[in-house]
């Protein structure tokens, strides 16, 4: 059994599985595309057993079990069920990223586009990794048919063979190669096949979502039963960190004041300099502007 990542499974429980029937994943588009994202009876049935609190979609779980026990429950899922649940978690994250790019007022925000599309490329790599695992179940005829149906979407995504290189070198590991040497962004892009336009990255994310939705639809029974069992072991994540922008601003200002004070102390203390083998001391005037 694989050790299951808690984050995607938690995301699975925080989102209803009902599609609006509207393609909200294409920026600046109000078109209906029921062929891509239909609302099925399976989706309608799925949300019935789940109990949500208000609009926050946090699952009620009275008598929740300790996290250690929840982690042990992963043995209750078959490898195929694990893959279905993890794919659903990735679907949820991709849908959230796509929604962030929806709306005319947001399209003028280049920083948002750049940041979200970088995150999408990371998620696409995670999707491809999980899909390889899903493909390992292809000896089953039904799963083999699912792979055939999803092939057009996977072919388009996999055609961009440099996605993994960008993820590993530019997005995750701080612009360094495996040996720790700095790399130039242009070298990575020019030596690999990687999308350079936001529209292509958004398209790939939509295709990944489409492939996962088709997979869930075709294997609804297995996914539904596994998700039902998963809800039994859900534990609410305890709140951590600052919760309001006012608190965040106050903490930021306090930290900046401390740093400014350290700058003043460091800039005005005596420094030791070595000139022609002789040690001399001189006081450096602070050049810090308030």
C-alpha cells in the first residue's frame, strides 16, 4: 500500500462533487459546454450522504478518530481505490486554480495569471505521475477502455515533454539543477518543449479535469464506495496561523520594525577591515533611509 497524501484527500472532502454544467474554466467565456462538464445523476447522488456545514463545506464529523488511526485506515483501500481518490483530489485543486483565472476583471492581472499557471504546471506533473499508476491497472478491460477514452486528453498533455523539467528546476527547486548549479530560465525553456502561453496551460488543466471526470463517471461505484469510507475517518484540520488581514499587517509591521532596528545596529557598529595586511577599525555611517 502506498502512504497516502493527506492534503488531496482533505480537499476531496471540502468540495461538493456537483458540476454547475457551465464551463467556468475558460477565462472571459460565458459559454455552456455540457459536453465537457455535464452534471450527471451520479454526481447528484454523490452529495446526498455527505453532510456540510453552512457554506464552508467542512464535513461534520462527530467522534472523529485520531489522525494516527486515520493514517492506518489507508490499508482499507485497494490500490485502485487509492488512485481514484487521489485523482479526485487533484481534480479539485485544478478546478480551484481554473476558477481563479475566470472573470474579465482578473485577466488584466498578469501577476495572478503567472502565479496560478505556475501552480497548474506543478499540478499537471502530479496528475501525470498519478495517471501512470492508474495505467498500471490496465489489465482490467473496463479500466483499459477508460484509458482509451482518456487518451486524447493525455496525449495532448504528454506532448509537452518539458513539464517535469520546469517543475523540478524552476518551480520547486529554486532555479537549480540536480547538482545544485543555478540555471537560466531561457535555457530551460529553449531546450525543452514547454508551454509559454497561459492559454495552453489552462487548456491542459481543463483536459486533465476532463480525463478525471470521465474516469470517475465510468468507475463511479468503486469511487463512491471508497469516498464513503474515507468520510468515516475524516478529521477536521485545526486552525493555525493568523486569520485576519489586520492581524497579518500588525505582525508584518512589527517584524519590519525589528529588522530596521537591526539594520541600524549593524550599519553603525565598528567594522574590522584588512588593508595591506594591517588591521584597522572604522565606523561606517548608516546609509539606511527611513
